[in-house]
């Protein structure tokens, strides 16, 4: 074990975010505040409550999930892609670090950053809408599990990507639509039966549903399904990362 | 061809030195099918400066990258101070510092932050005194709080050296340390490398300049097309590689060499219009004045003359063909 190595790499990654702290924090906070101003204040007051939850409060878990997914992916993918791009990866690869240690450091830092921003967004939302968290333990669990899983996914993306456009391609063209259509702004029960069935193939539905359940005690699917799906995704990403390191894919020739 | 300089004849009289790096049967074929290394055997002795000399694309960087863990070998074995670079990679890599050829650094970091990072990455506890001395030795102390992007190219290279030395390695790899570096900085680099050697650090550097290998190294390994053609003591090698050729453009073409010049090793070239004399540059007294005098005595006139060093390419061709340098 090289705990000092993990710590150095983790701190290095965190320092990278602190250098651009305003960019890292202000962006997500302002964007989310705008959502609350528009959907919570302006439109939300004219919307019906969803399953007894005021609309502005209803969208909080979905918005948080949207930020968590996007941030985890971009943090982790840039974290590993950038050294590949600049060539500084030589030092990481020549260090006495196991692959598992590298993943812990990179993914740990990326997940930490998105969780911090997630909590700040949560705090911001409390200023706009009446918030309640019925299952705080589960909420924290989903927060951690989602951040870690999608940071792993971002890590894979950062290793796979051959250019910056590929890095932004996946979050923009895959994650954002899946989240918007995954019930961030509505309950999929509001959809016609056919589209409700289609939505069940959208993995993000399970993430948002489980997260919303931890807030308001109700979701589109059962919390067991949500947890099961999140764990499955986590295991899948872990498997791919293990394969990457076993073969040296795009890292070692 | 295999050369084991540790047991070779030139070392038979000296006490054997334990190799700090032992490379056996190393091969690397890239996914593209390009063979970068072919059956390389090399023993690197503790405390020496070994120069790997070869043209671009010879396999120097691949060889270094395999030992440092950046490239996976296709065949063979590498031991670093007795530790296999695969099964004992932690122990092996802790001993090694690598200065890459490209100036790849974290541009937004400061030298101080980056050397601390490198030291931690290799598992060492912080040591401000050591790192301060390191940056002072490399004339970087004044710039320790500046962003690396604001430093000159020469300073960036020194930052890379500082990073490589931050974890107090026993072995330092320098990949083309003086490529694109001006003369003054090159001298400083050489001085620095010697200073490290005096402290007991084993140094392996790659270069495609014969002069650099000559200036720096204790031993020189010649590598070409993925093969280690030979490894020899610098003095021995320079004797062989230092061969030169004097070409005289004759006023009158000659059909054959006159018997009066039979005791000189001369050849005729360019259909009798040129007279060529090959000699060792490191030999004492090249006898060129004697030759010119003899030619004048014989009434053989010439319009021009020039001397030529053996180019690396010529040397490689001869080495590969087994013709002897």
C-alpha cells in the first residue's frame, strides 16, 4: 500500500478544483438557482403539487441528480484525460502505485468534489423551497453511491476519449437527455402508459426515483429497484476499470 | 548479438560489480506491429553513467519506458536492484526517477508544489529541507512560487529533474536531457549529472549526439533498430568510433596506387580521381603531414582535401553488418 501516494494524488486533484473554485462552485449554484427561480417561483406557483409535494420542492432531487451526474463525469474524465493530453501521466504510471490506488485517488477526488457541490446546491435550494428529507441516511447513501459510480464512469470516459470533444459529447448528448427524460421535472406516472414503459429503460429514472424517495418517501419505482440498479451500474463501471488496468487500454502500450 | 559487459573481457581484470539494473531478453512489439526492442540484454552497474546512443526511433525511449513501467514489455525480464519490475513494481519504481524527453509539466502548479507532489506520489514523507536543497541545487529556489508556465524552457526541464529527484531515487533516467537545450545549459546539465553520480546515483541517459555520450558517460551502449548493438567502456568505444577519413582530390586521375605508397593504407575512389586515407582520430600523431609530404615528393598533385568523421549512421551500418567499427 502507498497511502501517501493516494493522498498526494487526491490532494493534487482537489487543489486543481480549488484553483478554479469560482468556476467549480459558482456555475452549478447559479444554474440551479435559476431553475428554482423559474420552476419554483415563476412557474411552480401555478403548477399542481405532485403527489402532495410542492412542485418547486419536487424537482430538487432530480436537479441534484442532474448536477451530480454531470459533475462527477466531467470531474473524473478531465482528471485523467488532462494528464494523458499533456503527457504528465508518465509520472503517475511510473509511480509505485497500484491501479486500485490510482482509482481510489482519482475517483475519490472527483466524487468528493461533486458531493460538495451537491450539498451546496441542496443548501441553496432550501433558500427557495420548503425542503424535507425523510430518510437522510438513504439520501446520503444515494449521494455517495451515485457520485462514486458516475465518477468511475467519467474515469472510463477520460481514458477512452481521444479528444476534448469526446469528453463533452457523452455528458451533453447522453446524460443530460436521459436526466431530463428520467423524471427530473416530472413523475413518470404523469406520462401516457406507453411512454411510462419506455421510461423504465432509462437508467436515470431509477437514480432519480430512489433519490426522491429518500426525500419525500415516494418514487416512481421501488427504492429496492433504485438501489439495485445503482449498485449494478457501480459494479459494471468497476468491472470496466479493472479490465482497463488489466490490459493497459489507452494507458500503457 | 548479446553483450554482457559485466563479464566481458574488458572487465575480467576488475572486480565484478553487482548490476543495479539487469535486463534480459527484453522485447517490445507495439500493437501496430512495429518492433521497438529486440532481445535486449543489458547490465547496468551501480553508480555509473551509462549513455544509450542511437538515432531517432532506435528504441531508446521504449527501453527506458519499459524499465520505468510506462510501457509493457512483450518479452523478457527486468530486475531493478533485484526487484522484478512486474511482481515487485513498488520496490523497483521507488528506486527510479525519470526525466522524460518532452517538457510535460503541470503548467498551473508551482515548482514547490510539484516537487512535494512527486515526493508524496512515491510514498515519501515530506522533507522540506531536502526539497529546498534540491531546488537550490537546480537554481529553482527563487522561482519556487512562480507558476511553471511562466518559467523558461531550461527551467522547466530543471523542474522535471527536480520532480524526478524528489523521492531520492538511486537511479535516474534522463531521456534526451539536452535536446533543444543551448550550450550553456547543456554544460550545466552535464555538471549536474556528474554531481549526482558523485553522490552515488546511477544515471542512464539517452542521446543521439556522439559528443554528448563521449563527454558524459562511463560506458556507452549503442542501440539501433531495437537492438543493443554493443555496450562498451567509453574509452574503448571512442577509439573504434573515432575513425576519420581524409580525401584528396587528385589533379591527375590514377589507374592504380604507385608502389611507393604501398606502405600507406590508401584507397582510390571516384574512378581514380580521389585518394582516401583512413585513420584513427584518437591515435597519437595522425601521420597526415607525413603523407602529404610523401605525395609532394612523388609529384602527386591535389587540388583540394577534406576530412570526414564517421557518422553515427555509418557506424551503425558497420556494427550491424558485423564488420567492426
